[in-house]
């Protein structure tokens, strides 16, 4: 009893703490300027700077807004080379520290700079990763085998208890006692002696076998957890997780096309022109990009007349030809997060297929996901009609034809 | 029973070609190595594998194969190393360009995916089926892959140095550039520079079908050797003497103008008379068609001139004369005659009627035809005499397409330097010393000036596939220059053209000085009636193949002719009555295919043997027609030996035909000719339409407890909810549809429709998602049979026979997307289902191929994949060719064997349209909603859109009085509907 009370107490405390934490961070972050700033940061800065401590091409920007004055930052961002030339000692110091590479000039409008500054002043508290963690835990739950083991243990205990109870009773009556195997055997014989029981038992067995085969068969061609080795050991954990590079930075066509697009090597080179070392295996892996495009890290220049070698990535998510899937539909029109289908990609060192990619999986989601109609003029008229048609119900994707055959098969 | 009757499997057998014999004796071409295996006694006795072993091996291999199949293939994904900025994988790019192959011209938009062109769209103007199909010709593996010298591959450097050296050595003899009509101003300038550099250069242009008659007549009448431009939209009366201006005559933009001048809604509809020999596409669309023999044409035109001058005239022309008198200076008279005198008469009539500067313009001429046969004849004569030192050909195939091809080929031996720039090693190229293969249009830079003041630019949409070089670059390199792209850019920049903007738009116009012409001089000489009883021949070009330069394009080969509905062939067209007189016939065999008699055709010393006979309603009595463009021998695997070459008969007038034994197998997809008294195509006349817009559009009513109701209000089915969201509809205006078949090719390109070949088409296994049904009128009607008290059997058997000079209607039919679809209810696996947007969906991966749906479809629009058509040697067309496969649309599945397919209303385009609207957060614009057929239609007969959008064109058409559903008594509630056909009969 006491134990369960304790656990309740702890859980309540934990929930209170989390909600307080979320409420607190939201209050601070919730201004429009910070959101705008985040966008500006994502589009302009993220390829060279992280918002944390990590140094990429340039230094990590944690606490930069407190360290430097606003005016100083503005001058530096607008044109670092001019600023260095003006002889500012801090600027020169940074220039010297970072291998005499001046930062690209960004002539931001005042409004944009204010937004960016607001964002730098209120950097995000690792919220994204926390939420992803929660979904992961929820998703996996307790494994079926563990459950089965518990049930079996429970049943064995029950047999033990009942047998010992029976023996106790027999003892008190002065009868001969039985061991557990004896009981099991006699009970089994009793069960088998009746024909009906045998029929029932074999039927039950058959159902179990059929269910097992059905489950096996339906799993044919389903490759969730498929985790092939890639020609370059690229880590999403390092890029998307630790360094916070936005998914769309590399997979830019996910917003425009049906393909999310594997980034071309020139996108890699945007950053890796400067970054040629990694913490673990990075140095050798980055060298593979250089080998593909013909880049000499020592001279920091492309080798002339080099025969470039395409990088042959192994495709993980293979949808059959007969089904049409469009990334931009889901990412832009549907406003779905990448992680919804791809799982905690920012934690994967080696990417694996998270979802089943079966039709059932698609259709299930279409049945439960609401259509992102708000603020989209395309839906204005349709939304009114649907509100009328499905009074009070959620307007899910299937209600606008999202589970019709020819939406994906043509 | 005739014992002498023989059945030929093909022309090869008839011609007694040795290959047939060899094949007949050797049924299995690849011999089975039975003897080798069993004959080796030594080996057999040593081997001691028992039956048991055999079973072991069998079991093991089966198990191994099964296990091997379990392994999932590893799919590689290879991104660009440096991605071009403008390419986003999965998103199409469009480039404005121009297609001109020496014959067909169109300003187009080229749709490219990941850098490969996959579809041609109209650039807001017009095109035709050949222009639409040209994208497949780009991926033709028969194209030359590098320059040739004496039919052996060689490099450009050697070719250039050798040709340059030979050219510079020429002192006395002539250098002749033999080209098609050239529309490109910059090319003309290059040719001028070339002429300046070398001595004695002559540039001769020829057209595959010569238009010297018109050009020379204008030289006499106006002092300029030019073809006028016609405004068929401005004419109230059109009188065409044999000119097939809707399909092949002169330019290919007349259809758009013609239909614009025939808008019943406005009450203004031109009156179109066609006096012709063969049943042409234009004749089929005419309001009044009069059959004449070719020899009568000159006389009738003379008679019309008499009539215009107030003299007595031929009675057949009385209606025409009345119409012309009622519409002064609002008419067009055209003739297909290549006789200068006849064209002078035509000019005189047009002048007298005041048509010049109103409907016909000579001061704003068309540049599409500039060929000069006189110069060509001189060239051949000079070649024979050995006066020609060098001959360079471009865009022409004289060894095939000249009536004097034989003489040309012989005379060619006297020419010292022979250079072809053909894309193919064709009939001419194979006789040349050097072949410097040109790029395809889609790989080239260029410009064109099809009409006075109108220019368009051509830009490459793909890197050259092979080691080829543009003709212009070849010429430049022979005068020691290079880089045509820079040359072209420079040429237009000098003229003050905004290069980037013009390239983006694809066309631009220039204010130019009008062409100076002399005052009209009437030099016409009246022609007397030369009508004879002899069998007369008229040569024509088919709607599909034209002059045959794209013969190796399987899409075009399989495009059924609008009139005869046959494909993969040319034939002798003949009227039913003439055929009867000559003992010729067409008949249907047990599998439903068409067979016909075979004849030999002789004209003077020219003979073509074993020509199949196609009975064509509407062909004038005692005349025959033959199509050019077939009988190629060096076109490539699809075009070789299809039909016979009719070019030698280009100048022939009278022919003799003799029946030979045997029969010929046609591939015709429509064997019934008439509507059998049903109103499949609802038709009315303009006068009736003006009185009552819904005339001719009568909907059957049924007696119900609520009284008599039209079929659409009687229904047992539950209705689909079509009022929410979109309701995609397609309207087909039968008045605007001229039956040209451009939409069929466009559909084929968009939807990865396979080509199945002649034998399969013959078995009615054609795969086109849309067809254009053609119906002839019959002399027998239900009313007439009542009057004559005929029995039903007599009536129907007479109804089956088309009139000698029938009226013709065309009706495009594709999946009607019924909202009470008969196919959906019979599918046992729910592979065909209905969408909430009014579409009938077909899910290939669900289909098990019972074909119940096809049987239950009242419109017969479902197609079954009897075979795997892709990657199958038996169907050796573009889908069995690595290069040809590049034309496939990656957004549409290539169907496999055993599934049904049909029109999807371009669902991929609808989905893309909706997605783009959702992404941009804007409602769909009506103009953006297009299917492949609707977007390519040059006459705007097909209109696609959302009927739930009250501002859409299709909504207006849906509620038009002319709108009707095909087979409306079935009440299947189609999403596709038709507008009644209106003819200007009075």
C-alpha cells in the first residue's frame, strides 16, 4: 500500500514539474518576434552556426546575446569584414581565432534583425527532443513477449498456490498428497478423457497457428526497422540532433516535390568545405564526400578535371511503384512533422525505417488525422460545406476522399 | 469453291521473297539442341542420374529459387553530385520551344522531368498529332548516333576537314543545298554566308507535297512567289476544291481559325462547301460535300469564275454561287490543285469576290511553303549531266519522296560530294558519302518565321542524346565558324529583341514592312470540262503520318485514320459502287477483323503491286485515292515496309487497276459505319438551333407514377454526394471536334499507353484510352422505311450501308466516368470504385482481370492488357527499348499483364492541380484544370473543369441547351457529356 502511494506522489510531482517547466518556457518564447527570428536563423545562419555550444563553421551561439551588445552584433552581422577593417578589437580577435575567415555579410532589415536578436536572446530549451522522446516511449510500450512471460509466471504461481492449498486440505483430511507434476498429469488425463475437450483444444491450437501464419505472411514485404549500411556513415543524430540542422536544409525538395530528395553532394559541401573533421568517424566519412566531388581539404579547393563519383546511397523507404506518395502534400499541405512517419530521426546514428509503410498504416492515419484547413483559402468553401455535412465531427482526411483508391493508385 | 484461291500472310509472301520460304520450312528458327543431347550416346551412357536424382535436383532448384526470391532487392538511390538549380526531382519544368521538321510547324511548351522531355503541350496555339508525337521520335533508337562516311562511323573532326577540303576545291561545278522550306531567318543568313564563302552555291527548297501551283500563280498575279495567309475565322463562306485544310493542306493552323468561325452560340457559322474526290477530314466536316473527279476541278473552278462574272455556270454550283453572292468579300476559295492555271482561276475568283485583304492576305504571307519543283527538276537534269559537284541535303528525303526518285538516285552517282544531314540513315542518307546527323528539334536551338510578323524560338530541352550536331552548326563549321547558339542570340539581339523574354515566351512579333505586291493582274484562262470515264487517282497525305518523315514513330503508325479507322497501313481508297463494278470488296472475317481484295495499280510505266483495297464511303465514283508517307524501307523497325510508297504516283492522273488473287488483312478498329437510326451523335441544323437551342437534343422519357419523366430523374440507385468539393466534368463539343486525333496521341503520351502492333489491333486489342468514332449517314432512315413499308430486317440491313456521299460525324469517346457506373457494380474485387469528385477510379494493383467491367461497360472504353507490353520482345516498340522508355511519364504506372485500364481523366494532373492549390493556399483557377486531351485540342472542342465551380466554363457548358449524355436512356449519369453537332444546312 505504502509503495503505491509513494509512486503516485512521485508521478504527480513529475507531472506538475513538467507542466510548470513547459508553461514557463512557453511564456518566454511565445512572442512572434522569436518565432520569426527562428525562421530567419534557420534559413540564414544554421549552415554555419548552432544555437547551442557546438562549434560548426562558426562558433556556437549560446549566450551570444548576453556576451555582445546589440549594436556590436548588428555591425558584425551586417558586414563582418567592414567591421574588422574598422579595427574593433573584439571583431579582430574573433577573426584571428576562426582562421581568418570573415563571416558572410547579411544586410538584414531592422525588423528582421530585431527578430533574430530576440531569438538569440531566447534560445529554445531543448523542447523538440523531449517531445520526441515522449512519443517514442508511448509508441513502444511494453513488449508483447514480456507481457506473455508475466502471464505465464502468474499462471504457474496460481498452479503452485492451488496445489499447495489442495495438499493442505488433503493433509487435514488425512489423504495422500500429490506433487505438482502429479496434479498436472491427473488434470491433463481428466481433460483428455473427454472428446469434446480434445476437439476444443485442437481447434484452439489451429487458431493460434493460423493467427501466427497470418501475422508472418502479412509481414512479408514490410520492412520496418530496415537499417542498411550506407556508403557514407552519415549520422542524422549529429546533424539534425546535436547540431540542430533543419530537415529542410538538406531535404529541401520535401516541400516542393513528391520526393524528399537525397541532398546532392554540393549541399554537403556548403558546410563541409570548412568542416573536415568529426568527433568519432567523421574525418574518414567526410573524406568520402571529398572523394566523390574531388575536393582537396588541404588547399580547400576543387581539383580541376576530377572525375566525380556519384554517391550510391541505399534507399531505405521503398514504396512500390503502384502507389503514389507525395512529400510536399504531407509536409506543406498537411503540415505533418517529418518525425510522424520517420520516427525520432534526430536520434538515429544510422537511419532505419520507422513506419511499416503498409496501406493499412497509411489509411489508419488518414482516418484519424484532421485536415489542416485553417488559413488555407483553397479549403474555405469546402470547409463550410463539410461543416454542414458532418456536423460536429472532426473533418479527417478520409472525409475529403483521402482513402479513395485513385488518390494514390494511378 | 475456287481451288486457285490463295491466302497471303503478308506482302513478303506475295512477292515471293526467299525469307518466307526459309521461315516456312523452319518453324523453330532457333533449333532445339535435342539431337546434340540425345545423339551423344557416349555421354548418355556415362551419365547415371536416375529419376530419383532428377526429382532431387528439381526439388532443390525450386526451393533455392523460392528462397532466393525471398531476399529483398537493395535499391540504390543516387542523387546529383551538383544539382542544377532549376531541377527539383519530381517536379516538371516547362520550356517554350518550336517544333518544325520541314513540314509541320508549332510553337510548343515542352514538359521535362529530371531533364528529359516527356510531353509536348500547345503554347496557347495549335499543334497536330505529329507535333504531339515528335517527343517520341526524339527517343528513337534508329536515329544516327554519330556522323558517317560511306555508311561507316567517323568523328566530326575528320568529317569537317574532309568536307571543307572538298568544298574548297570546287571551282566550276555547282554546290547545291537541297532543303525543305526554311522558316528560320538566322539559318537563311548562315546559308547566305555559306554561299558567299564558296562559289556557285545554289539553295533549293522543296516541299514533300509541292505547292508550286499556288506559288507560281501568285507570282503571275501579284509578282511575288509567296503563299497567302488565310483567315478562315473571318470567312462566311468557304469553298474548298479538294484542299484538306483542316488536316494537311498548307499550314496546320487553319483548324483553329475554322472552328472559331463556326460558333453556333453567336449565331454566326461559316458555310463550308467541299468539292473533292477522296473523303478527306475537311470534307467530312463540310456542311455540303460535292463529289467531283480530279479532272473536273479546273472546269468547275472556271465555271465558278463565270458565275462570279455573271455568266452561265454548272448547275452543281448554284447553292455555292448564292452563298457567295450573299457574302461579298467574306469568303475563301481554295483549291489543292498544283496546276498554275487552276490557281490563277482561284485567284481571279477571290479577287473578284473582294476576298484579298479581307479573308486572304498576300501582303501578310505565310512562309510555310516555299518549295520550287522547277528548280528541283533542273537540279536532277544538271545532276544527270554531271554539272553538280556537291549536294547537301537538309530535312528532305528525296530518294523516297520525289516522284522522280529513281532518276534522282541514278543521277546522284554523278555528284562528287554528297552530304546528308538527316537524323536517320534513311533512303537518301544511305546513298550519300557523308551523313552529318542533325539534332532532333528538342535538342536544337533555332528560330522560325511561319507567318508574316510572327516569330518563334526553339531551345534545347535535353542535351544531345547522340554524337550529333545541328545542321546550322555544321554549315557554320564548314565556313570556319562555330557556335550557332551564340550566332542566333547575336542575330536577334542585333534586331533589338529581348532574348530572355522571347525565349521564355517562345514567340514574339515584329512590326515589319508589308510585302510589296503588284496590283492584281488577272491572267486566268478558262478550263474546259475534261471529264473522262477513266479511273482517276488522287494522292493524299494521311492525318497520322503526313509526308512520312516520322514513319518510325509507333504512336503515329497506330493512330487510326479518322475516316477509314485503319492503322499500320496505306491502301487504295475506292467507293463502294466502283468497287462493285471492278469486283473488289471488303469483308469481315470470323474474328471480327477486316479483310480486303488486292489489286495492282498501273499509271503509265509506273506500277505498284499488291495494293490492298479499302472501300471508303464518300470517294467519288470511278476515282481512287492513295496515301503517301508509307512504304519506307529505311525508316526503322516500326516504319519499315509498312504499306507501299505512293510518291512515284504524285503526278499520275489516270490509273488502271487489275485485281490479283489473294486477300489482305487490315487493322481497322471500327467496322460498323452507321448509327443504325440511333442518336448516338445528336445533330441539328443551324437554322433549327437558332429557333430552338435544344433542337435535336431530345431526352427519352419514361412513364412513372409521377407522370412521364426524363431518364435522369428516374433512378433506383443511391446518389453519390457530388455537390461537396470538386465535380470534374469534361464537355465535348461535336460541332468543334474535327476528328483529327491529336487528343489521342496526347493521351497516349501522358498516360503511358502502349503500342500493340498491327496484329493485336486487328484482334480489337488496341489500347488507346480514347477513340474517335466516325459515323457515316445512311440513305435509309426509320421514317423512310415507314413510308416505303419496309420490313425491319430490310430496314436495318439497308441502314448498315452508308450513303455514296454520306455526311460524317466524329465523336471522341473515352471513359464517361459514370456516376451510376455499370462497371463498378460488377467488379468482384472492388478494383474499380467511385470517387467523391465524380471520377470512376481504376486500381490496377487490385484488378484480377475478370473483365466483367469491360463487358458491362455500355461505352466499351475499358482496355485489357492481354500481354505485358513493356519489356517484351514480342512488342518491340518504344516500351521495349531503353531509349524509348525515357518518354514515359513517371507519375503514371506502366500497367502489367492481366489488368484492365481506361481513361482516368488524367487523375495525376487533377491531383497535381489540387496539391499546388493547397500548397499555395489559393482556390483552383478554372484555366489551370486540364486533361491531356483538353489541353492539346487545337479547336477547343474538349473543355475540362470543375462543375461545382459556378464560374467555370464547364459548368456553363453542362447547363447549355446543347449538352447531352451519350446513351442517355441508360441513365448512367456520366461526368463526360457532349454538345450537339450543328451543321450549317439551309
